[in-house]
């Protein structure tokens, strides 16, 4: 059932993005008076559909993409072009039709972000706070480099860091790279170079520093010590026997005090209460009978219409910069191509975002739509950007390339895309295996 839900949610994400992209091409083609023969969601055999005017709107067997088929796009007689065929249009008209697909993806991202900014999105409050280290894990690269709790991060690689959001982004985008970090302690500035480690699953950078997360009770077992003491879900544990509690020490404190009464200071709503709880030994471990999760306060921020539109443009600008920065790092070898995600990973992200809430779900759709729009503009034959490149060059040199040359370029581009798709699919599978890529390449 979980797999079916994941596939269904992924189909929704892909459907919205693909339909927006193809609708852009479709509208542009109609404006340029090009006959559109097919508008298909999915590839392969036609399952169902309806013909409206000249266009067969259909659902095809494999719903992993979509396409429109324009008259005279692939099959045409160069000596007898019809007015409603794609190849009969001038280069400016062809470029307009091609560019409207990626443009519609970018417009979709702007629209979704504007709606989210209008209705409000819940974000963790700490992300807008100054990046003061609240917690630091043992054996982390940050601890070994001399960083300590209470240090204020000022910059990384010469880039000013204003808040936790910028800090997490800068560290997360530099896995397996050395960074130059400047921080402040006791009014004095210090600098240090350290290696950013890589998260095993998603290859995200990590140096072992965190905001000062609290611990929240997620579940309470019936007939457990915590249940008997009146502990409830959503209670936040601040201290035990006067000692400040962190995700790093709570398990150790409880497990080392079997049979001893511990005084828990708990925040419930806006009030602080105290509970005496005696940990017990159960199934070879010591516990109080609760499930625990990291907690940080959240806030819902809303903007007016004008500010929402402006912020959506700023968000798109920032996200676009992230995409180009990531590709640049891959090209120069500072970011592994293993960071690329294919349909399996995107399906997982979609399910997680959907479970988190509609705002996060549509935020993911906006980001993927934006990426699709940008990548489609890359000058790779077989992508919209490849065709745009060909038409742009023809406009400059004032003559057309031979059809044989164009077909050769498109075939090369198709092979490149197939190789890339095979890589990202294998990469998705590798992330689920204990030995990763070593499973495929044991040598």
C-alpha cells in the first residue's frame, strides 16, 4: 500500500509538471497557427483520450513524461510545406514555440511560490536566527577543528553567513570539500579550514554542528513509567535532574539510571511542569516508555499579494542560482554526480513532502518544475535547448544546417540523455543498497 501511495503521489507531481511544460508548447503552437496532432500525457500505446478539433488529447501507457506532436515537425515534404506545419514557420516562431515549454515550467514555479507566500508556509524559526552553534556532535570535523558550542559562524569561503538557513545550505552543498570558515568567540574572530563530510544517503555536506534542538515526546506507551507520571505526546523535555537535555545525551542519562528517580522538567503548551520518573529495564534496555523526536519552534509567515509576487521572483532567482552552482561544482569535480536524483528518489521526496503538508508538497513541485525548465534550456541536442541552439546558430550564420546534420545532432543528444537517465536510475538504486555503487562495481 505504501508503494502504491508513493507511485500515485509521484504521478501527481510528474503530471502537473509535464502538463504545464507541454501546455506551454501547445499554446505557443496554436498562437503561431501550427496544427497540433497529439497532446499526450505519457508515452507508448494510447489508452484513452478524446479528439478536440485537430488534436488528439490522450493518456498513454507509460505516464513518465509527455509530448505534443505538431504537424510537419518530424515528417514533412520540404518542397511542399503546408501553412499549418511547424517547419513552414520562420525561426523566430519556432524559437517561440520551443521556449514556451520551459518558460511555462518557470511560470508554474512562480505561481505556486506566490500562492504559498500568500497563504503562508510553516518554517522552523531558528532558520532565520544568527548561526550560533547550539550543539556539536562528538568526533565531528567541527569539534576536531576547534569549534565549540556558542561560536558564531561569520562566513564560509568568503561568503557572509547571516542565518542558519544560509549556513545549512552552504555546508550541505559542499560534501567532501574543504571549506574556509570564520567564526566569532568571546568578541574575537578566528578562522579554520576543515573538511565537510558527506551524508551517506543523499551525499549532503555535514560538519556536525546544529541549532540547539529540544527533545519532544512523540508517543507514550501505556503502563510505562512515563505514562504513570502523566507524560503526554508533544511534551518538550528541557532538563533531567537540572541537566540540560540534548539529542546527544538524553538516551545515555536515562539508560544509566535504571531504578533511580529522575526529575524531568517539561514544557507543556506555555507552562513548565516537573515529573519524577523511574526508568525501568525492558527488553535488555533501560527506558521510560516514550518515543522522542527533535523539536524546534515553527512559525507561519504570510505576505500580501505584491510582496508575495516579489518574494516568489526572489525565490526563483535563489533556486536558479543553486541549480547552476550545483552543475558548476559537478563539472569542476567539487560535487559528486551521485547527488543527481532520478524518478525513484523524486518519488520518495514527493511522498515525504506530501506527508509533511500541502505547502511543502507544492514547494517541491515548484522546485522540480523550475529545475525541469532550466535543464530543458541547456544546449543539449534532443532537449528544447538543443533545438534552440541550432535555430539560434542558423539565425546568426543566415543559413540552415542540412537535415542529415540536424538528425545526427539529435541522435547524439538522445544517446547522451539515455546514458544520463540510466546513470540516475542506477544511482537511485545504489542509494538503497548497503554498499552503494560498490554493489555494481565490486572491483
